[in-house]
């Protein structure tokens, strides 16, 4: 897959009027609510995982 994935809607207002931002890779602008945001791929989840990684605040040790 060589093309970048595009968001379908704004995470703030839900509108679909999005344009790539000049700020760089993963940055998008919503024309409806005038907000800018960035998407970042974090990685793949392990099979059978909970979908979250433990943090120091919840006592995770792994």
C-alpha cells in the first residue's frame, strides 16, 4: 500500500470537509470547524491483547 490513509470525518465536529494540511505528513484541516489535527500510526496490536498498553499510572509492569 503506497497511498496514505485519509480520515473520513473530523474527530472534533464529525464533518467530512477535510483537506491535507501543509504542516506535513499526517496533518489534516477541517474546513467546517477550522481545527487542525494530526494522525499517527502507533503499530499493530498483539493477538488477544486488550488494545491498550500498561502505563506507570495504572500499575503496569510489562
